[in-house]
C-alpha cells in the first residue's frame, strides 16, 4: 500500500511540474526539474537493508566504543556532551580491555557521572561481562563489576549481517500487531554482534521497534529466537 501511494505521489509531482515548467516536459529544463522531483520522492522509500543500523555510534581513544543511547534521545545540557567525551578520554587511558559503553546517569548526591559498559572483543560485545563507574573513586573510571574478562573471541567467520535484515523485516511484519509504534514508523531498529557467554556462541541481536528482539547464530546465519512485544505492561 505504501509503495502504491508513493507511486501516485510521484505521478502527481511529475504532472504538476509538467504543467508549470517553462517549455513543458519536452524541454531540457523541464525534464531536469521532473527528474529531480521524482528522485526526491523515491528517496522517501527506505531500502530494507537500511532499516537497521549497527548500535555503535562512535569511539573514544583506543579502548572505547559506545551505543547511540549515550547521546541520542537525551536532553543534554550545554557542554554536557563535551564533558562526557572528556571523561571517557581519561577512562580510556586506564583501560586494558576494550569496552562498549551502553549508557550513563548523573548521580544526584554529587552531580558526578556514572557509566555502564560491557567488554568488547574483536567487535563482539559480551553479554555477561559488565563494567561500571565506581562512584567511591573521585577520578574518572569504568571498572569491571561482574564476570571475568575474555582474552579473545574469533569473529573472523561471521556472516554478512545485511543478509539477515530481510528475514528480520519479514518476521517483524508477520508480528506487526506485537510491535511498538509499527503503525507510525513501520519496521526499524538496530543490531549488535554479541558473544553469548552462557551459550558460548556468537549472536547477532536485532532490536526491533525498541522492545522486540530477533536473534541469529552469527556463524551460520540460522534463526535462534524471536521475541515480539509492543512494550505494553498490563497490571
């Protein structure tokens, strides 16, 4: 239905421009305007392989990568982003393992920052090796609080994640009544290459429409599990 609607919009746009372009549709100028208008309309159609992005927004120093959750969707005060980056730069100099920073809070009792993170090895984020800021230490820090750091994870043979996105979209559309804000935004989300410590396997974890998940074996590409939930909590 959406593609049909967009096609009708495209036709309407071309018709409108043809009626008013100098020299009409047959002239070079009018044709260029039409091509430009159609191109803009077609760009509103999001390709399947662009509906999901890897949840790695950036990096700091040699040991830190971070989630979009670090800054996106937050009402940051003036200078707060710079303060966070400066903090992480100091932390990076103390780290010996790579970490994936998942988020932060500001402590109410002293206005200090506290971060949460997980170990990251060769691009795979561990599920059960957690780091956090020790707020008893006044200096910038993110230290391990649960689990034993891993020395290595072989991620050389993972499948191309783009090949999995059509499957995620298909599963999501089949469960659209159980998706958060599907009627407004359709299917969207993020993915992360993870190492499941308990199962000892590499997994592509897709977060779909904020509250649902689809999991794949990252080496074989086979579907492991799907959890669809619209975010509604019933009493």
